[in-house]
């Protein structure tokens, strides 16, 4: 190794510099023990850092095996430090996250060599620590740590060992043992020792170079300076590469070094990302999906599609009235009939047969019950309490396909004209219990066949709602709706089912000018129902719109309005929490990286490339991101569940307004990864431009 006119100046501030080396030149042999002496600030440690590739220089050059340091690429410098040099630090600089053996073996693993453990054990045996392989550095004495540092330096069989004040932190006896060990190693390679102890230098050194004020003040065996022409070959050293297992181990242990801070950061990160996930769920609210899921979850059997004429009131010439919360016009609605062509649209979208229904209270036919008192007595014995309703509620036009899809059974047939009618089993049951009177005679009714052919007085409803016109209609069929008396256990007006509908012929409702709505039984395919819900919710226009109703779900229009408010809030909240979550977790990771600067520098000094060091911190950061995501993924359904309970309890909604959707499970891992990269990459890139010596110095200061 040849040194030519080497100079180095440190920049202390914008206008202040400190020269460390001032144009020194000398040549080093291939083997032997060379001491570099000098007082503090003489430049001896700076010189050692430059020769070992830990630091750069401003002027001059260093030639190693015919190659100029100026021509070194980053890969050359890593390879030089990894394969050609071994460095022994005054403060040992062992990686505390690794065991003694792993610290020693790391140098070989960076070279990609196999059987590193065997070589590491051999190197530890050479320094008298063969039984310390599995110990942690924190359990060793100062002399033992320095021996481990020497074992780490010699395990890769370097051509040069650089030792910076190797005895500075040791007592006299231990220091002598360390120097004797280095002396033995110098028989086969060059050992360069920086020291302030002249006595040790005189005892062990083959050559002593003394520095003063950045210049050579003395050299016990100066070599003739003769510059050798640079060769084109690369440094003869293997390329380095940190094993992923060590990157994972070091990265994880780095973050676990301060457990309380780690747990606190995880908890706060999970909170931030959970709020982000909640906001994303709110922002991705899907009315059609919510309505569909609620229908199936509550066991609804039918859903009805109503059509309304909409108009915006203009009160006293004040113009359009807007809702102060969501900023949409407040409309008044008049129900109008669903037209035949619209029935076809509904059937196409839902892949289901639709029935035309008109609701009204029809109460004349029960006068034909022969013994109503007996009926009341029997029903009360069956504990139906006071919820007795003996009125039919509306007309229905349906097909046999509709009945089949609803799971109903038909005895007889459906009506063919306006003089015929089919009744549900609920009305049949009244006559089975109390008998039927017709033309002064009483008939015992035992089943559906017995009542077919009899006539019942049915109110003829007009568009104005009057019912003075009574018509005798012949019963031609009975529809078994499997009611189980369910129609008696609630307010009929709030039920969307067929238990108390009178079945009339096709065209009956339209012929009387009544406003029919469409009713379908729930499809087995939820997708078909969701498509119908989307069709209905997207139907609003300036003149009319559809609305869905189902048993117990008449308040969905208001619930949808409520959800519209929180959905719009969700867009803003998700953006805010996205930024907050990234900044918070990114700041924690960045602080962890900055807290491990010395480790970063040690790894670079050992020969690890920037990519290897980045691997450590990125792997650790990504593991934290994965932990945060997993916890959020598990916590988010719980949060949504209790929020839905709260909304339901405070608003009387029976809807699951905030259902879990796929969006958080796409955005959250991406946000966590972005946070990991945002926290680690800037710090890594910043320190990646600095030399190992600079990084170690900053790490020591911190």
C-alpha cells in the first residue's frame, strides 16, 4: 500500500474548517506491525480511517495492489473493507443484537461464504474465546469484547488489520495481551495500530510512524517513495451480501430495543390506521349493498318497489328549499303507479316475477263467518292477545311463477276475470274455525277444496279510496302462504307479505285506476337483489323516482340520507387519517433508524453495502407495517360492529350502515408500506451518502 501526498480537511461550520492531514506520503509493507503514534488531534485516527476505506480524503491518493482509491466504485470500497481489511475499534463496536458468534460470522456471511459458523468458532478459538460463541456482547468484559473484535477482523483472512487504539479502554495487562495477539497475527499480514502509548509501540512495533499536526514527524523505517502505475484490475475481494435472516433479526431487535416506545408506537399506529380503515369504510358506503345485506340478515321474504312523483316546494316565492345538513333539495312526494313497462324492467333486473299490489283495508267478507264469537274464543285461547286483525289488506295480481318463487302452494287456480278471487290461507282459517254462511245456509269448511266455488262480498275500491260498491266474487283458489298466524302478530300496514292479500285477475288494479306498486320475493342470488337496489336508488329524476320497502325497513330512505352525510365526511376523514397515519408511523421508524446510526456505521465498516444496511431497516419497518395492518384488520370489524350497535340504539335503524368492505384491505397495507418507506428511506438515503467513519461519529454523539 502506497500513500501519496494525502490530505484531509474537516468542515466544522459554514466558515470554519480544521485540517487533519497535510500532504503526507509513505509506503506500507505487506506484513509486520506498524504503529502510528501522535497526540490527540494529530490526524492518526483520520489516517487509519482513510487507509481502511472508512473515510474519504480531499487530496493525494492511496494505491492498493496497483489500484487507486480514487478509482474505487462503491462496490470496490465495500469489497475492499469486506475482503481486504479487518478493523478493530477502540470501543469494540460489536452489534449488540447479535451473539458473539454471529458478530464474528457476519463478516464471512457478507462475503456469501458457507460454513461461516465453523470459521467463526475457529477465529474465536484463536483469540481464546472458543466457549463464548452463544454469549451476548453485553455479558463480556472489555478485554473479551476486544478479542471478539479481533476475531471478527481475522475471520475473513484479511491482508491488512487496522486497529484504532485497541488498548485504550483496557488495563495494562489486558492491553499487553491484545497487542501480543496482534503481534502474532502480523507475522502473516500487515497490522497497522494507532496508539498513544510509545512504550507498547517500542515493545511490539516493527515500525513507528509519528504524526504531529497532520504531518509525519518521524518514521523509524521510511520507505523510498516510488509511485506505481495504476492497474485496471478490480480489488480482489468477494462481493458482499447480508443474509436475509440477519437483516430480519437485526431489524426486529432494533425496534424491540425500547419495548415501551415500541408498544406505544404500535398502539398509536393501530389507532391511526384503524381510524383510516373506518373512514374508508364510511367513504365506500354502498346503499344497495347495505339494503341487500339487511334484507337477507333480517329474513325478509318480499321487497316492494314504489314509485313517487317528486316536486320541490316553493314556499312564498322563496325558491328551492335545501336540507341544511346535506345540501340537497327537500322534496314532497305523491305515490303514483308503477307502469307495465316498468314492471318489465324490474323483472329483468331482479330475474324475478313481480306482482302488482294495491294496499287498502278490506273488511266486508268476515261477515260471512258463521260463528265469529267462537273464532275469537279459539284465537284468544291460542294466546294471540289483542292483535287480532280480520281484514284483508289489499289486492295482488300475480302469476303462478310468482307463487312458486315465493314458495307458496296454490289449491285451485288464480282468477281469470274481475268476478273471481283467490284467498290466502289466513282468511281460509277464519272460515275453517267459524264456518261460512251463504244465502242463509251454513257450510262447514274443512280445507281449501271446501271453500272453492263459494262467493264472498268484496269492497270495490275506487281511486279516491271509497268502498261503497260491494261485489260478490267467486273463490277459485286458495294460496297457502305458510303464514303460521304471523299476520296477526303486528300492524298489518307495516307488513310486506301476502298473508292477507286478496288475489285478483291480471289488469284488475289498473282497470279500477288504482296506484299499484311492484312486489317480488327475494332472489336466492344476492347479486340480483343488489342490482335491483342499485336500479331503484339510481332512479331519481326531476319528475319521479322509485323507493324500496320491506317488512320492518320503512325507514331506509332516512337511513340512506344519514349515511349520505357520514359518507361525505368519510372522504375528508380518510384523507386526514391517511396523512396522519403515514406521518406518525413514518416518524417512529425514522427515529428508530436515527437511533441506530452507530450500528449502521459498524455494518458499513465491516463491509456491508448500502443495500445491505437498507435491507435491515426496511425489513424491520415492513414487519412493523405488517403487524399494524394485521392488528387493524382484526380490530376494524369489531369497531364497525360496535359503531353499528351505537347507531342502531340511538337512531332505531335496523340497518348495518357500516359494513366491512374490501377498500381498507387494499389501502391499509399500501399505507403501511408507504409509511415504512417514508420513515426509513429518507434517513437511509441521507446517511448512505456519508462514509462509515462519519456515520459512526454521529452515532457516538447521539
